[in-house]
C-alpha cells in the first residue's frame, strides 16, 4: 500500500478544457452534451436577446475574475484541488442555476466585444469555411489513376501493391527485389508497372530516392539534356554539400553556370506527395484578438466559436415535481451539478485566456506597434503572478492557442522567451536576436558571407552580448548554412 496524489475527475475535466484549442474544445463539449441529458446548447444570439430586457438601462455587471473561485465550485490549479458544495434545497439550487445563467450571459456581454468585419472580410471568411472539403490521400489519388490507366487486369494488383508501399511524401519505401521476394512476382514485372506509376501525377511520385525523384520531374518536362539534369545524375553528392567548384570542374562548366543550374533545381519539388498531406487542410483559429483602438489595444476572446451551454428547464421542472422518485431526483441532481461545473469551467477557461492575453499585450506593446525586432523577454512566471494562477496553468492555457495581433497571427507561446540585457540596459528577447542574425545574413555579400565570429562582433557593437556558440545554435535553428556553404563563387 502507498499514498499517492490523484486528480479528481472534475479537475481533470477542467484541465482538459483549459488546454484544448477551440476545435478540440468543441469536440469535448459535444461529448459532454451526449453524456449529460440536462445540458443543452444555445445560440449566442439567443443568449443576448434573452439578456437584453433584463439589463436595459442597467450598468453591465462585473464578470468574476478568473483568479477568483466560482460561487459553488472551488478550483485551484496550483494545489490541484476541486470540490463542490452539496445542495439539498431545490429552491436554493434553482436560484444558483439562475445566477449561473446570468453570469454566463454577462461574461459574453463583456468579453465578446463586437468586432466589425467588412463585407470583403466576411466573404473571405465564408469562402474559407465553404472550401473545407474532405481531402483525398496520395494513395487514393494513385489508385484512381490506376483505374484510368492502360494497365492490364494482371498488372493492376501489382500496381496496388506498389502504391501500398509508397509513403505520404511520394517515395517508394520498398525495393523491387523486396516486393518480388514477398509476392513471388518477378522483379521485371514489378519494375514494368513501377515505371508506369512513375508517370502518374504528381511528377516524381514512386521515386526510390531524392535523386530519382528530381530526375523524374526533369524528364517529365523533357529536360534530360539540361545542365541541372547532369548535375543531379552525375554529382548528387556534391550538390548536397554545395561543392560548386567540384561540380564546375567535373562538368566543365563555369561556376556561375553551375549556380544558375542549382537555382533551377531548387524550384523542383523534393516531396511530391506534400500537396496530399492532411496537415495542409488544417487552419488556425485564433483564441484571442488584439484590435487597435485609438492609442490603445482592445483584447477579446473568440467566444463566437465556444459552445454556449445551459441547464435544460425541462429537467429543472422535473426535479420540482412532487411525484418524482428519489432515484430520479438524485440522478438529475448529479447531472445538474456536473453540468454546472462544466459551464463554470468553460467560463473560467475563457476568462483565464483573456487575462493572459491582456498581460501579453501589456508587456509586448512595442511588438504590437513596431514588430518582431521589439519583442521583449517574458516568462510564464511573470504572467502567472499578475493573473493570479500557477505557472503550469499559464502553460496549459497557451498550449496550442493562437493570438491575432496587428503584426499577424502568432502562437501564444511565441511571446514567452528568454533574452539579453543590452549595453543600454534594455531587454531584448531571443527571438529578436534571431531576427537580427537573419537580417545580417540576408544583406551579407555573396562572395564574402559573414562568419559566426563576425556576427558576434557586429551584435556586440550594437550592444548585444552573445557567445559564438549561441550564434551557431540560432543559425542552425533558422536553417542557415555555415558561411563556407553560403559562399557564391
């Protein structure tokens, strides 16, 4: 026997809701709607219309801060405890439900400030949703091309077997010999069908390596006699290491011609199946919006996409009926409490994300106004202290979430980064330093690219103390080649 800490089911649910991005959140709530009969979803417009006559001429009530515990549920992510008060009096429970509905409407009334979209923006937005159709995988596309091809009935099963060994990037992952051994079909027959598949769309599909993939694309365009075809077929290893002088000597060409050939090779597709990857259908749905308004910024949450729930009046009335059995009342009471906790968790999730978004905007105001170069160091501990939650709660709240700013859409984690103290005493984030390195490389001389040591000296002159190994690390993260491989002869 041993003592161990176990998260309560309600706390696990709250953490899951907090961490889930909007699209996953909708799926979680849909699952709860199916399991809890007392919950029902209501349109935001209905909530607002229902709320108007009750609040006409009255000031907007304040929304409880996310750091404060809900009236009937105590929730502390730092200590990871959650419990609910038992309520036996039906009338008191109904009054709590009424208060909960009012708070939920008040929350959206304050945090979901109207964002006016132009007719053009609305049209683009609707087009995006209308364009989301079920995608076809690369394998399904190739099978369809097999049906339309001139392959014989004997060859089609071989074609399907080959396609089954082609990965999502379009490369054949088994050799002809391995497939022949596994199926007892002659290698010649398999190779014959493979050549047909390599003529399918997209160009380069069915290749066994990068060299063959690039050559297939050039052959499709009739460029077998081009310089780039010779570079790939005869000097693929030197091309990978950018040994330009070696390729120039081997092909008896000038360095300038070799560089032009390499530039044309760069236009080819190294992963033919990329267009069919399911990730291409994913789109980003911002959780937080930062809108300039005069000299300030207004921060709002994406409440439009959050499911709006309430406790069904039918079950409230059923509980109030005197002839309801004890079992029925206990069952309904349990489901109502679970529904109340879910609604409060959703409200708390939105308020927590909103508070974090406001603090990010407050601390990164220069970034909002001027761009990436003015991003400041920021830690989750700093934000957690202001918001009034544990830093692990901040980490969960920003995980997989995006914020739409005047500078573009960024992952919320993007704003949490370490930094440096400049010679003038200003704080500069790691991201800003990376941006400075990127700008230096963009504007360097092609014949004399900057070494890591030279980059260190330039940044030091700008008051940014940085080690050479750190520059090498950032350069690698930015996918920038070493100076000797960036040289243009």
